[in-house]
């Protein structure tokens, strides 16, 4: 038997009713369509306004969807578009590289990266980078590549505490100056790296994907067992940089 949570069900029904209308809907109409007392409707609307999903039109005694709902939908569409454009590039990275590796696509959200696609070669390392996982940007190669493509002021805004950067396993930058040095290196060569900052014994290289305004919105990376020499690692860095540049071009329609 399906579970029934009346408040959650009514909130979802209200979103559906409002999404079907182009104009704000009066409270009386909402109460009637949801089959709830007016007082309950007001309590539900207030909670949804507090969470940012509704806006109130006092002169009309009506409610409408907020911009947050549109942003969520647009964000999902953008992520799906990114994933579809990037997936063949991840397949190429996995198929054309002799080293067993996992290739992944992340999107940048504030000071975190969220994994939205992943492909693994046979005998590739098992990593924490499953789809939906979120990790601190400054500890991952994908996050560092995106941060390196940002204006310095934006990085400062994301990390206001200069001497208190989170570390997962021990390695990794603990202060903003240490992070600055890693970003400077990534910026100079076009790709970032990390060695054991997320999982001991594993390394990653990555490169940022840019939007039309040349702002980093995603990154392509690969993870492999620590061991390849500098030349092999540079070859992997060049491969992910090419994949990221290709995805950047696809997003721009080139």
C-alpha cells in the first residue's frame, strides 16, 4: 500500500495546479481544487513561501510559482544537456586510454562538485565518484580545474576562511594560499590534479568546461591508481583538456 503524507501530497498538488496556470491563482480556487479548508491552504502556502517555492500577490489574494521552481527545472535541463553532450567524450577517454581509469563529469555548485556522469574501464579503480555524490571542490581535480578558471575574487568569496580548508584524508590544501598555488599550476598547464586527497592510492586529473561567458560550469576528469610517471600523467592531462575543450565548443554550438 503506498504511503500517504497529506501535507507533502498537497504541496505537490499545489505545484501542479500553479504550473498549469499562466496567472496567479486565488487562494479560494486553490483550496477548492485541493479539497482543503482555507485555513489549511494558508498554512501550506506560508510553509512553501518560507522555502522559496511560492510568491504571494496580496492585492489579488493569489499565489504563483517562484523563480526557484524555474531555476530547478532549468538546472535539471542544463545538467541533462551536459551529460548527453559529454557522454561520448567520456567513452572516448575510457576506450582510448591504456591505463584502467574511471572518467567522470561534474557540475560546480558553489564550493562543491556534484558527479552527474561516470564511466569505468575494465579493472578501473572503484571510487567514491558515483553519480549524485558531492565533494569539496578544493580537494578534487575536477573542482580545482573549475576554481582555476574563476576570477580570483570569486574564489575568495567561496572560501572566506583562509586558514580553515576542510581536508578529507590528510593530504590537500589546508589554507587558501596553498590552494592558490595549486590553482596557479592548474591554470598554467590547462589541467588540475590531485593525489590521494579524496582516496589514498588514487589520483585524478581534470579540466574545466566553460560557458559562453567563459565561466566554469562543469569539469571532465579521470581517476586512476597512483603510479603513472610525469609523462603519462601529462598525456592524461592533455586528454582531459581536449575533452573539456570539445565539450565547451559543443555547448557554444561550435
